[in-house]
């Protein structure tokens, strides 16, 4: 079964005014979430901040017109296919480890009474 992957935009940092433009996004806070298929899906995620370049007045999108799809397009273009593929591989491994753990943390079977 294949995992599904989705970006979620958590927040954006904006300059209030830059070169005559208002609410200019310069940092995007994101989560990249992988979810397994099946009856009991398992998720793993990665978070980060991506800096984006200053817009030109011709390519500027007003803050009020921004959508998650637009902003995801900005950050995925900046990240590139290789970086996204690497994140997918890491998230796939995290999900596999959750489903079929190779390491666990256990308590000792008997606790020793402290010496007083």
C-alpha cells in the first residue's frame, strides 16, 4: 500500500509593507504529512520553514487572495523534487517503524525498593 502525502501551511511571516506592497510573505511555516492506507492509518510528519524570495509587483498575489494551494506551489518549487523525494523517503521509514517497530522502550519487570 502506498502512503499519501500532503503539505499543510501552518502560518506565514509577512512584511507589513515592502516596496509599496502590503502583507508580503517571506517565510512559510509548513508541515508535510504522510498517512498510510488501511483500516487503522498511521501518520508521520515533518515540519519546517521555507524562505521565499521577494515578489515583483507583476507577480504579487494580495494576501487576501492567497490559498494553501498557491503557497504550497511556492514552497515546492523552492524545495525541488529531490528534497521532497528525500522527505517522502524519511516519512515512509517513520511510518514503517511505527507499524513494524524494530526498537521499543520498556520498563524493567521488577522495580527494586530504594535503600533508605
